[in-house]
C-alpha cells in the first residue's frame, strides 16, 4: 500500500508538493485545474523537479466537473479537448495514471443515455491514453445511478477503462464500498479514502463519519494493495495526518 495526498488547486503547487513530501507521503495526487493548476500556467519541468526533490511519485486527477456526460455535444467535445490538454501535461510530469470523474446528464435523460454520452467521451480519451501509454481511471461520484449493473455495462463498453474506488462516494445512496471493491477488483487501480455520514460527500477523516472501517478495510486489503489517496479536506491538515497514521497502523495488522 502506498499513501498519497492531493494538492489544493487554489494553493501554490510548489509549496503543496513540499508539504506532501515532508509529511511522509509516497505520492502526490496531482490536481491540475483552476485556478493555480490551470493548464496555461503549469510548467511540468518544475513539477517534476519538486516531486523528485521530495522523492514523490504521482497520479493525476482531472477536474471533477468536466461535462463528459453532457447531452450537449459541444460541451462533451470541449470536455474531451480540455482533458487531452491536461493529460499531455500529466504525461510531461512523468505521470501514467490519471483519474476522470463520472458525469451524469439531468434526470430527463435515461441511465442508458448517460452511459452513451459518457462512453462517447471516454472512447476518445482512451484512444489518446492508449497511444501515450497512460491509464485512464474512472471515478464514480456518488450518483444514485452508479449501481453495480450500470457500472458493469459502462466498463464492458470501455474495456481499457480502469476503476477508481472512492470509498466515500460509494458510501452514499445506501451502497457499501466493500461490495464495489470486490465487484470490480480486476479493474481496481486506485483508491480515494475519506469518511461521511452516508448522506453527504463530506470528505471527513477516517472514523469521523459512519463508514464501518473495521469491516471495510479487511475486504479492501483482500483484493487491493496499491495507491490510496487520503482525500480528507478538513481545513486543519492534522486531521489528514491522523488518518494517514491510523490507516498505516490498521493496515499493518490485517
Ligand atoms: Zn475522490
């Protein structure tokens, strides 16, 4: 298991990398998005140098609000064009695995149409990733349409798409994240870890919400031992470091 932490895209990236490196993380979950991580301002050489100064590996994270599943074709095409620009920047930073988020159309469109819109965008991006030796990871966002059969259908339509399990997102809408870790174990390549109350996507420290970690973590470790980002967004970062320490302690006893 390798532990990472994301930079806040509205804070100075060099300082964020230094904080992540000094606090014992193995990698940065690099959020390249506005405002301070906007594509036109990103200098990949500087990011690479800072990461190597602190011995950090990296995974990439596209903005969560890219409209890849919009019913409006022009918006989807814009999302694909923007994603390709950012994917090229991640590649220039030496990063090989990048997250893209699910995006669902308004409820007047069917689940099937939501899959179709997203698949159009994902196909274009997967082609780019395949030509550039990169892995695209799909992160469901906690939408009620993301049940097992819908995700199976979407993954079957996109054989090269990897699965990103965001534990907090899969604790919403009455679901259990352990079920999804097991169901999609063959595609699982990255994890985001945070807690919530089952109703809202709160990004709380582990143990501050209602996830049954004693039951969940053994299920996760039985199918996965890769990169995990502590996606705790409390303003006081000591909470994220507490999760980092506790997770290591618990994981080592499993
Ligand atoms: Zn996440």
